[in-house]
């Protein structure tokens, strides 16, 4: 099953395209096998990812990917060309925890670190966050662990850097 088309905003620039990623769906997770991310075309087969992925692992906002365009004009990612230095973290508030289904509360707890992100939907308040390379990575990791330990949320880190690993 394909994922939702992602954020439904019009392209900001004439060179903005949607790049699609294929993956194997995870058991007990959302049933999608593709995700489309907005990207700025940099060349005939390269683009910079402009939003944070909800489902695709191993890619972060700001990274340059190579794509191929199929006969229907769909751009399919085939690999990463350049890292952005950013990480991708996904946070899902615990429904019966102190934050309830409140995605905004997740954003508020992490706002001091300069993280940006998007919410999957009101019904499924998964928050996908971009952690900038220059952020206080130790602080982000500590708050994520505290939130997990105190029952605020579940989280996963789906794209990491060496700086994240070292923090």
C-alpha cells in the first residue's frame, strides 16, 4: 500500500518536485511501502530533500538524493549523494501518558533545541522531527530518553550522523 502523498502544500518554487522512496513495510506499523518527500531539483537526477520523512529510514531533511524518473514522470529515489548533517527523530506521544495525543506538547517540549517537524495526522499524532547538526545533541538525546522513561512518548531515531552517535 502506498503512503499518503505527504504534506499537501503547493511547490514553493518551479524546481520543487516530489521524490518517492520505496521500502519494506514494518510489521505492526503503518502499512505503507512508499513515501513522497518534497525536494528541490538540483540537477537532472539530483534533488535536496525539503521535508522530514515519517516513514523512510536513512534520510534527513536537507540531504541530496539521486533519483530516476519513470515513464509516468514519477521521481524515484535511488540513493543518497550528500548528507545534510541533520538527523531524523520520530516521536509518538503515549495516549494514556501525560501528553495524551497532543503533538503540540511534543513540539513544545523539544522547541528549545531548534527542532522543526511535522505531524502525521490528528488521529495518529506521530511527530517527525529534523534535528539540526548544530543542535545540542546530548540535550536532545537526554530529553528524548527522559520522555520515554517518564511515559510521555515512544521515539525512534531513523537517520543519524557520527555527531549524534558521539553525543
